């Protein structure tokens, strides 16, 4: 099986390659930009499987396929879980949310191996997915949440939520008045409901609201610590794999 990785962050590409090697999958090539990938495809046979990062240093990776007629199967890798990832499921083998979990990776590889008969390639409609990526802010996002407080229902405006977090299998909204409310949802469901202009998922456990960030501090292992205006029950750490995207989001 000929496998390549297209990923602009070299440490992330090397980590993915190591995880694949642990599963007996050897990566033949690692590419790091749109232009490098285009040149490689022009001079090499197409691989069986591509692990494709969505946003590269010199543009969206879909620009590669404006030039190259890709026939390979694709597993998307992305830190942008607020995008319409359902489209990735429908138009590709799978998607992996950064930081990539080894169990999720194993499932994706097995899905490819089980799904793909010998010599059958997967067709991906890049134009449909590209539209979703280019115009994510034009979608309608959830503006309020309803929570049960005793025998009453309380309406919480999304703008008043400092952060969403998971704890003990529950999902909570921490509001600007210092209250924490249990929601009838999951962080994964919130991926499709929160505006990426306002909220960013800094780790598997936390979404933060940019309007309520009080301070950002350098942390160990090239990570960042976020201080919110009111929420202080737990440390909020931007995972190392998401620091670059978090900084871009802040601009």
C-alpha cells in the first residue's frame, strides 16, 4: 500500500507517520505545501491513500486538485472541527480531528482496508467540500441554549458563554455570571452548532469564546494557557497541535 502524508506542520507529519508505522503502515512520502504537492504529483504515480491536511501554509490543500486529477483514497486530517465534517464522511474514507488519536487512526485505516476492493479508487467531490470550507461563516449558528434548572427552563445566550467544557461524561456551559450549566449535548455536537468566528476548540475538553478571554500565557511544551474573565475552576490549555491554528484564529 502506497501512502503519503500532506501536512504543513512537520512535527505533526512525523507524529502521524510514527503512529501509522506502529500499525504496520509505512509512509512513502511527506509533503508540506500546495506547490510541493503539485510538483510531486506531476512526477510520481498516484498513491493508494492520502492523509490530507485541509489548510496548508500556502493555501487550502484542495488547490492541489485544481491542477491534479486525484484518483487516490483520502483520509482528511483537520484541526477545524467547526467545519461541516459530515461532508468529509460522505465524500472520503474518513476524517481525523487533530490532535490525532491512535485509536481513531487505527479505525480509519481499517475502514480504508475493508472498504476498498483491490484497485478500486475513491472519488471525492472537492468542489462541494471546498465550498463548505471557504464559506463557513455564512452558515447559521446556534445563538441560544435551553437548560433545565430545577423545574424551570433557562435560556442562555451563546454570547454569554465563556467556555463549553466536558467533565465526567457531561457537557457544561460556563457563563459570564460565574454559573455552570449542564447541557443536553456533547462537544462533538457543538462542533456543528458554534460559530467559528466566536468559539474555538482549544482541546478535546474545551471550547472558548474569544470575547471572554482575559489573558493568554506561554505554557510548557510549546502550549498556551488561557485565562477567562470568570471561569477558573479548571486550567484551560491549548494543545500543542492546535496552537498555530489558535493564533491564526485570534488574528
